[in-house]
C-alpha cells in the first residue's frame, strides 16, 4: 500500500509540469475536489471529513489530491475562501437587487437560506459556522480567515440596513452594525438548531423576532 501511494505521489509531481489532470464528468480535478469538500464539510464538519471521503466522492487517487493541495489544512483554507466568495456573491445578488426595497432584499436572503436548508433535508449547514464550532480541533490558521468572512457578511448586511434607514423602513435609532452582527450570531445558532430538529421552525422564529425587534428600533 505504501509503495502504491509513493508511486501516485511521484506521478502527481510529474504532472505538475504539464496540463492539470481532468476527470470524467466535466471540470478539472481541483474544481471537483473543492465541490466535494464543500458538500462534505458543510454536512460533517472538518474533523469528521477524511481525505478518503473526498477522494471517493470524486473518484481520484490520493496523488491527484496532492497535485493541488499540500495538506488537508491547505485544502481547508481553500474551502473557506471558496465558500466565502460563494456566499458573498449570494448576498450581493439579494442585497443589490434594487427592484426590491432594502428590507425586502434582506427577507429574500432569509428565504433563500431557509430554502437551501430544506433542499438538503437539513443535513448541510454553513461551512463557516461549522468550522467555528470546531475551533478546538481544527488548525489555528483557520481562525482569522473565519473571522474575516463573518466580518465581511456583517459589513454587507450593515450597509443594507443603512439603506433601509434612509428609505424610512427602520427607525433612526437602529444601530445597523450591531444589528448586522446580532443577526449573523443568531442565525448561525438557528441553523444549528434546525439541523438538530430537522425542520425550519427555529429559522422562522428567529427571523420573525429579529425583524420585529429591529423595526421597533431595539
């Protein structure tokens, strides 16, 4: 077994000089590995997802993994970056859609996030939230990267709340930065409870009470 892995690793190193390998089903091996990693880690978390789990999903040998990633930690950092970009794009699609009033854009995001949970039968959560819950067992190098992603979401949300204030949808007393931070703290907790109970009731309750309190200026 050791000899096989050594041969695979050597093959992967030789491949670095040429074209990146592709696999059946479309897309590069790297893209498929990232897609599989995101799917597995949003469901199982980082520590419970082994490289063999990812490789079996994609159908490639271990050497192909090391063509792109030096370690599981390096792989995890790429997944955080990719998930952050994916999520920020989704926020922009909702928050920058001027065909809706600012607060409706926010409600549209909540609906989209809720529907995504239902789509995957509450098996998958938020990769950033999942990793945050694993801080005692995941690489310390993830910490600042995760914090930066959360701050990015909060900033985008705060800007939308400011637009809602300008439009007269929210009282001037609302602290938009504080409310944006509170939303993401609470929403991540609601996701955890929704996964536990396998239903959207917690998401709905949290969203309803959050919007009510914010509209009251609390």
